[in-house]
């Protein structure tokens, strides 16, 4: 017992002698709890919806007003034809589209049957299922009021027929949503951790100092250290994509060449992050703790990998714009499930490239060639 007590006391002394590690252990969990306590929610609120109002009548405006007044929906765009909703769904500005046909108001006045169409983005199956439930409830309540004559004050009206179509994932298979995201997550975990740990290990062993006295230039040293981990990441892209398509049967509707090219940009970001982590860490333990608590865990929770960003508080939503995983998730899910190309994905690609360039510049400025 005496030996055990002395060993425990020794570990506390070593922890106290490393202020940065002590701060990681104490401060990081508090920060994470504060952020993730708001972000980690499976509730679906303010579902972004685009409305194609082909009737432009008081009756159609009454229906739209009900969606706008509901806390479960947020009307992001109002158009006149169904062809105009495609871009909103493809670019994730809207999760659903409501189509009100021409003649809707006349059918309501004449107590004739009328059909509404809802098109849902099934790439996020969990949130879409909840959103469709909200839609059915709202339209069902509206139809009951019409049937009772409470909306128009006139005679009873025929029920509204709501017809639902789900795009991109018609069966609402959750694996179609999660597995492409796993590709992005694995690349982040593997390349960032390997890059950070590999460089810090050189510091601990003293071999990095030996490299500093060689004729190697700074960029050669950085590229030489990071390139192997980048190649490992690209091999992971091939393996995970093959497993997703051939084993889990996740459809790859877009270009594999574009997916691979976008993965190159993303790996550039993750390697830059690993290099930056290595510049603020002196030991492998510090590197692991820094990567896990300050970067990897917040990125997983705040990127939209698990919890929809639209459900988070507005301040947290703004914070997600500095997370590269957010942009790559849009890219990889868009290519897999929607088959969209660079014409729609270039903003995310540009954001990834800019993020990687900024972080790499910060890491290089801190490195002083010895990457310390």
C-alpha cells in the first residue's frame, strides 16, 4: 500500500510539472461539456423547407403561413414551380419541398379533392423521418379544419391528400447517411493523429534534432514527414469506398474521380492540423490529449456527423464554419447520395483549401524547422 501511495503521488507531481497537460485534463472537459451540451441533441426543430406555390391564392398563402408559424419549420425559399426546388435540396439549403398545385384555392372553395406533394431529402434518414412526421401532423390538422369549415367559414370541404416522395434515399436507410460520414471521420482520425504523433515521437527520441543538422530544407522536412501519412489516408479512401459500395451497398451516384480529388484536399487539411498539433505538444501524451479534446471530439459533434447543425443554437452554428469536417461531410454525402458535381460543391472545396492553407501557415510559422 505504501508503494502504491508513493506511485500515485509521483503521477500527481508529474502532472503538476506539466501545466499544459494539467490544463488539458481540467479545462478541456469543461469547455466540451459547455459546447456539446447545446449541440448534442436529436431534436429536430426549424426544418428548412422550400415551398413551390403554383396557385398564389389566399388558400395557398394560408397553408404556407401555417408552416411559417410552426416552430418545427423554417420556410427558406418561396418559388412558383417545382423545377425550382431542385437546387435547394441538392445544396442542402432545404430538407423538404412542399408543392402546392395550380387550382388549389379553387378546389378548396368548391369542396373538391386536392393533392399536395412533399419531396423530402432522404440522405439524412433520421431527421427526415421526424420532419415527415411533423408535416403529416400539420397538414392533417389543417385538413380537419377545412373539413369542419373552420378555416373558410363555409361549408365542409374535402380532405387534403398529402403525397410524399423521398429523394436520394427513398427507403430512408440510415447506413446511407452514416457510412459516407465514416469515410470523412476515419480520414480525420487516422491522418491527423498519425501526423501529430509521428512528429512528436521524433522530438521525444531526439532524432528530430539530428534531422535539423542535415541539408534538408524546412519544406522538405515537413513534406517528408507528412507525405507517408497522406498516402495512408488515400489508401483508406479506396478501402472504405470499396467496403461502402460493395459490402454495405451504399450507392455511389457521383464521380469517384471527384470524390478522390476532394479527399486529397481534405487530407491536406487533416495533415496540416496534425502538424499544428505537433507544434504545440512536447510529448506524445500531450499530442494525443490535444488532438482528442480540442480538435477531434468537437469536430465530430459539431460537424453534422451525428447531430444536425440546423438544430444547434445560432452561436454554435456559426462556430461550425471553422470545422473542416463539416464541409467534407457535405461533399462526400453529396457525391455518394445525390450525384452532384463540382458545380455545386465548389464552395465547400474552396473552404477546405483555405482552411488547410491557413492552418499549415500557422504550423510552419511555429515550427522554426525543428517543429517545436
